[in-house]
C-alpha cells in the first residue's frame, strides 16, 4: 500500500531541539528506520516535513490525488491550532494515525488539546521515535484488516 508520513513545524530540528522532550534521533534517522520497515512490509513510503501550514494542507491533497492509503502525521505545534489541516484530512477521508514524540499530556496544558485525536484511527505519544515505527505497524495491520 501507499503510506505517507507528514511532519509539521520544527521537526527538522530533531536531534538538537529540546532532547529532553524529543530525544536524540534526527528526522533523517526516523525517515531511515520507517523506510526500512515500510519496505520490509511491502509498502511504499513518502516522508515529508514542512514548517508551513498551507504546505501540509497541499501535501494531504497530493496524497489524495496519488491515492495514498494511509497517513501517519505528527502535526507538531499545528496539533493544537490547525482547523485547516484537520479539514484537509476530513475532506480526503484518508485514514491516519497521530504521532507525538513527547508525552503531550505531561507538559503544558495547551498541548492536551488536539484538533486531530477525535478523527484519528489512533494516537501515539510519549514513546519518542519508536512511536513512528509502532504507527507504521498499526497502519499495516489496519490495511490488512480492511482489504
Ligand atoms: C510534538 C508535540 C507538540 O506539542 C509540539 O508543538 C511539537 C512536537 C511531539 O512530537 O511531541 O512540535 O508534536
């Protein structure tokens, strides 16, 4: 199947950015491990990061045009603000899992609210880079069950 991983703002700085919250792995490390896992499971993976809200909306439209089967998204700060990205996911009806490296429930209270969790297949947070791999495993399972 076709799977797209989308990463929101500041995630290009992983590895140097607040390692206490986000760990030491870089986004390139996460891209590498998820690409390996996707290939092993017979999926094709597109991996993106963008700092701009409208670009993430466009990437979701692109995924729809390319008939992507599943999205894994870490919307980063847009988690707590973006009706536009939520609406893009609702409009395209592409099933998705929401991932956060940090445990958003153990931080500032504004991080507890997500514009995505109620429409996601599932949410993973607090497990660092492993969360992306777990999301990919779950996506694989969901796609098998829906075939
Ligand atoms: C994040 C959590 C968000 O609250 C924050 O704005 C981020 C990263 C995470 O992966 O833990 O940029 O999505």
